[in-house]
């Protein structure tokens, strides 16, 4: 009862004090919500939203925000790009793109706008340095920190002393895998109680299984257009950086083509999101690939909207990471497309890929030895490939859709936020995490 009374008092105060911006650019952003909590999602400001070329951090924010908009008034902050309005509403979500030339400028503009919007809850995406700044800008709001990796908790980006202060200030800390939660809790055990897990997802409408009725003809037509008709295809999709282990995959590819001379390895990705710029490592990979002629095909950067067709054109997906993957969206997307995944047993990947059921897991130290044999096994056995692929698609649909992720996010809000207490019942209760 006290919570309800408090929310009514806050609503009356907002109604009496909120006005449009002086410059009129963000007038939509300050409209009074009708009985719903206000949630602001602050992305790093590296990419604009919505965007086909954004990283997984921004993509997750975009996908989740659209699916929780019925339960909350949602505001998403992202980078402004040429031709995009500073403020507009898309799919029930208010997008605010502050005009700023630098990361520091972006932060300043975001904090200013937050002070005007006065959200009830602010979700800071993958930038722990922002937590206390947001607290000062909107002192009455809950501030939740979402971490997609531990990159921005490293000494390179933030001192240990400051990181402890930011984690202490956060009301909740949401991690995208149990692995990530264990790693952070090991470093900061005193904050373990505020750490929650919510796995990421994919769009099952876009990432349809190659084994579904009606997909086969489109798949074969796509393969024919790209010179892959009748050829076994193995696909890697992701960034081309050393910790992804693509050099190990190329290093053992010769063993695969000895057994399957017409096999093609498709490498879809680049060193940077949304860019075809080559690094020394990328040039090294291209040199390695040239040894195999047409058996290795580099696609460079592929827009996310084009990935579903490439996944469906493949027979097997491979994720040979040697660094600690926090989650790995590519695993989920490949599985949804009906592909068995051969991946490293590292980080959060074992929370997605179940060895021997929907794919195979290999210790990173044994990739060179075991990877070719597993690829050959899958390419040689269509019955096994299909059985694993269908189980992979079912796993992805049941546990890793964006709708499930959004439902779990709402469950976390309603279970751990005073703002959302008593605000409704979930459409479906997916629980927290999977596996």
C-alpha cells in the first residue's frame, strides 16, 4: 500500500512539473506516462539505434526495449548519425540520440536528458563508469548495470578502486551468462547478492531453421546464386580478432578438404562492427586462406540482416574461441538456423551448446587436434547433422528468443525493483537463464 501511495505521489509531482524542452527537440521524451514505470536504457553511444550494423550490446538493447514497451515507458539512448532525428518514437520506444562528437560529449548530453526525463529506472549498458554519474543526475531512480563482458571492468578501462565504487552504487548488476556472474563474483564477492543473470536471444522469425518446411527451396536457390550448389559448407560468423581463434580453424582446414575436396569454409565478419577495415591479423587470415583457393571464402563485414541466409546455406557452424566468451550470440543464431555448432568449451558457451546433443564442445587447447575430426564427422553423416541441427533449433526457440529474454528482464524488474513491484503479470514466465 505504501508503494502504491508513493507511486501516486510521484505521478502527481511529475504531472505538475514536467514541461517540454526549450528547444522542442525532445518534446516527445517528456510526455507523462499513463501509470507505467519509466525505464531509460543507456547504450555506450558507439552505434545508432535502430541499426543493422550495431554490436551485440546495442542490438540487445534494441530488441529488449521493443518487447518491454507494453509494461513500461521506454527511452533508449544511442549515437546520433547523419539523417537521423535526435528524438523519435519507434515501436512504442522513444529513441533519443544526443548530438555529440565525442564519448565525453555523449555522456554529458545523456545525463542532461536523464535529468529532464526523470526515469524511475535507468539501465546502463556495459559501461560501469556511468553508474554514479547517472545516480547523481537522477538521484531518485534505480540504476541497473548490465554487463555483456568483463572488458570494461578491466584495469585498462577503469581502476579497481573506482570499479568497486560503481558496483556498490548499482542497485542491480545483470550479467548475460552464469559464467560472467561467477567471474565477477569471484573478483567482488561482496556484491554477489545484487548480481542477476539473463541470457540473450535471437529473433526466431528471421533465424528460421534450414530443416523447416518451405525453407529448403530458398536455401538451395541462395546457394546456387553464390556458387555453393552441392557443396558442403562450414560457416564462421563473428569478429576477426585473435581471441576468436579463426587462425586455428584455418590451420586445420586442410584436413577437412582432404576428406571433402569440394567443401567451402565461409568466414563472415571483420575486425570491427560495421566496418571492412583490415587489421594485421585480418591480413594474416587472408594470407592463410589463399592457400586453399576457392575452398575458403571471406565475406568481410556482413550486415546482421543478411546473416540468416548465410547460416541456412551452411551445414555446420564453428566457434573456435580461445578467449573467454561471455555468451556468444553467434551460437544461438546458428542453432536457431538448424546448424549443429562445434565450439570451444570456454566461458558461457557451455550454457548454450550441449555436447553431443545440439553440437560438440572442444577444450581450446585441443582445437587443432579435435576440430577437423568433428567437422568431418558432421559433414559425413547427414542423419547426425540433421538430428543435432533440429535439436539446436528447438533449444534456441525454447530458451533463447528475444521475447524470452525480454520476459526474463521484466521478471527481474518485478522481482528485484521497488519501482515495478505489483505492476502486472508476465506474459510468460521464462525463469532466469537456461541449462
